[in-house]
């Protein structure tokens, strides 16, 4: 028997799913509050494991305080950190989805302003990096990484990025001959040189390959992977373990004051690159590795 396949022959405009602008605004606003006040379960589990691993009294005390801070923040709906960060969004939007009343960029910006204002979250964005460093007053504009995907759905992940950890990020254009060893050395060097500035224990995102800007994007995207979930490629998974072991052997420790756990995880995201290039970017996140998201 032949298969009865139904083909939608309507014009693309008639097949679009339409999502109200305000629906996106309201969900983004809630996302801002959730990300600022509640640590994800994978981060809480990593902090608990760090507490068990540490033997020094001071290092253990720091981990206990991190966990207590997370408990209070969630219970009282208060920010985990006074630096509620630059609002960085990773968005997957279906090609058959339309936002009624504005663009996805406008909706996310409006939702960011609403969330940061309604939640009394600290506004940290200045209008111009050099000449007009006046605060925009609503933590906009956000950073939006938009990817078009098949279908008509919308998935939004917010990863607020504090200035202390972001300032310790680094990028280097290695020679291809430096290979695995060069990548590992650069990542360990970056974390060691950062010391206590990014509020360790950190999560280390590493982007390898592509071009300069692609490597930086991959390093930040790598921070979204559930903590400790290895890269599916066994070679990269082994490199992640090697780098994490070397970082934790530096003794930088919680808040840079010594200990066995300097980083909670190392996540590497690779991408094809030019025959003459080996770009490597490192993006650090503090122990309050915040993110929240939704799908519509």
C-alpha cells in the first residue's frame, strides 16, 4: 500500500505561527528574575561536590557560604550576586514563527528592561564604551545570539554575565603546530593568571576553531552545557579532564585563597577552522553560573 503523505502547499506566509509580542516580553522578564535568583540544579550539585572534595577549613567554609547564599536567594527571591550581569541570550527561532507586534530583538530587549526594572535588579550597561559611559537605566541593550531552525518554535536561554568573570576572558590565535598541548597550556595559564578575580571556583568555557569571533562565541556557549557533562567526542572529553585536573592542581582555590577546587568544570566546543589557524578563546564564569530559559 502507498503512503498517504499530506503536503502543506499553502504559501509560507499562511503557514506562519504567530506569537504575541507581549507573550515573549513577559516570559523574558520572568527569565531575568529566575536567572538572577535561582542557581540551576547542576550548579548546586557541583558546589556540593566541591564541598565534599575540599579538606581545608577556609575552602570548605567558602563552599558552605555559596550554598547558603543560593538557598537564601531562592527562598527570598533575591539576586545571588549584586552584579546581575549583562543579559546574554541564546535564541533558537523557527523559520515558520512570526512575532506579532515587533521583532524578536525588540521583544527580548523590552523583556529585559521589564525584568530588570520590575525585579529591582542592578542595571550595569553603559551607553557607549569610551565617550558616553552613562548608564542606560534598564540594563539594555542585551546581547542576542539568534539561530534560525526548522519549525515554528521558540527557545530562549538567558545567561547573565557578570563583569568580574567576563573581564578575565582571553583569546589567542595559536599556530596549528601548537595543537593540543598549546590549547591546554593557554587555558590553564588564563585561569591561573585570573586568580581570585572571577570569584572561583569557575566554570571554564573554551571555544576552539572557526575564526576569532566564532571561537569567542563558542567559549560562551560552552558555559551552557550541564556542568560536568563531557564533550561527546572522546578526544575532547579527555582534553577537558586533563585541563580541569591541571587547573585544580594550581591551588588557586575558592576566591583565590587556596584549595583543591579552582574550577568546577571545563567545557570545550570545537569548530572547523582554516588550515593556517588555531583560534582559542576562554570565557570564565564565576561559581554563580546563572542561566534560565523557556520554550514557546
